[in-house]
C-alpha cells in the first residue's frame, strides 16, 4: 500500500515519512509530482511555514487540483500543521491569500497576549469520537509549532480543540479527510497511534 507525502518545499518531510514507515505503511514516497498524488492509496499533506508561500509553491508544482481531487474522490487524506490550514478558504499571513477551499473557513493569527509561535506540548480535547482519535484519551498531549489557527464555518468538522490564550481547533475530521494542527510525527506514542489509525483507515477502505 502506497502513501505519498506531498513535498511542496515546506517543512521536514523525512520525519513524517519515517513515522509513516514505522506504523506499517509498506511504501512511503516523498514527492512533488502531482502524478504520484493521483497514483497513491493515501495522501499525507504536511508542512511548516507561511500560507502564502505554500500556495505559490502548490500552484507552481501543479498540485492544487490533484490535492482537491484526492479528497473529492474519497482517498484517505491527512493534513498536518500547515497542511491543515491550507485546506481552508483564506489565510491572512503576509496578506490575504486564497487556500484550497476544501473546507469552509479561514486561518487567522492566534490571539493577542500569547507568546508566538505556540511551541511545545499541549492537551487535545476531543469533540468528536471518530476514527482519528481511536485509542487516544481526552486530554492527551501532542506537540505543536504554529502561530495561526483555523476557524471552520462548519462546527461539525471539528474533531478536537486545544487551549492557548483561547480555545482553538486542533483537529478536523470529515469522512476521508483528517487534518491536525499538531505534529503526530513529533508526538511520540500518541502521535504514532494517530498515524496507525490512518493506516488502518486506509487499509479498510482498500478492502471494502
């Protein structure tokens, strides 16, 4: 079973790939090639950095449509950190920028009065008990590195929240689309459990 880790020039992709290999994905490919996205059984969309630059890179690499099509066609899809934020309609880092618009909502700076970026371990408060958080307990800690947070229009997609100056959305789940603000590849056993859940979800879809 093949999973592609989308390389659009943002973030340390090797740590994500190694974590996916460790939970049992047979073939992990890190690639900028849109054809690899189309051929893969599952897609992982990670990233760190600026929203505007990321969208420029995705457009340059002809990845915009393949990513949205992967979600639309029901392919297992996991967004991580910036890979969560880019799923929304707009971001405001270095000016207003259109996102992939797969989910309705926007991405804004964390509230005034908190130290930015938000770096380190923080608790996740589970709002929806789907497949994403199987085997993970309410209040478990995950590792965060970010200054912006997503604001979904549809409360129904919210899988978890986290407190940092205010309550913000730390994970979404909608059918085949999963995305998290934290870094599961840096979150030790709980993070690996989440990636294992993604593997099992992918296998079940392939076998159905």
